[in-house]
C-alpha cells in the first residue's frame, strides 16, 4: 500500500509539473522526491505511524521509552490499582506495555550499523 501511494504521488506530481519545467531542469528530481516524501508522511500520519519526514530519531524514541518505564514505576508506587483493576486491565499499564512491545523490542533489535541498542536501555 505504501509503495502504491508513493507511485501515485509521483504520477500526480509529473502531471502537475508537465509543461511547467524546462527540459533538463536539474530541479525535477528534487521536486518529485519532495512530493513523494510529503505523500508518504501524510500516509504515515493517517496510519498513526512515525515516518522519516517527522525527523524523529532513535535517541528520541529511546528517551521516550525510558520516560515511560519511569512513569510506570511511579504509577505503581504512587497510584496503586483500585480493587478489580490489574496491570492487564489498567489503561496506563497497557499503554506502557504497548510502547514496550512496539518500540522497545524494535530498539533492542535495531541499532546503528546493525548493532544492538540494549546497552542504552534500562532493565524493567
């Protein structure tokens, strides 16, 4: 779906720019690439995804994950679950768990030049 979206954006940009640029204009590749990236960003945002165009770096995601872990610990210490609520039914715990599953596992398995990032992550 993402590739189809990019291809559609490229075709739209080519039609929009047709006849407006001089043959051999060196700005064409950059203009087309910009349109594809803009379309990819819109597609990602509509899907709730972090995409490259958002300029979100892995260091920011690591910091977010660490902050979430600290928040979970504070939640456990300062706001105990009421009767009938468990970590499995608590919205705060569920959000931190989801962050861990989708973000932390990815961070642990992905790093610069294929190196693991586990040394930068605190254990929970």
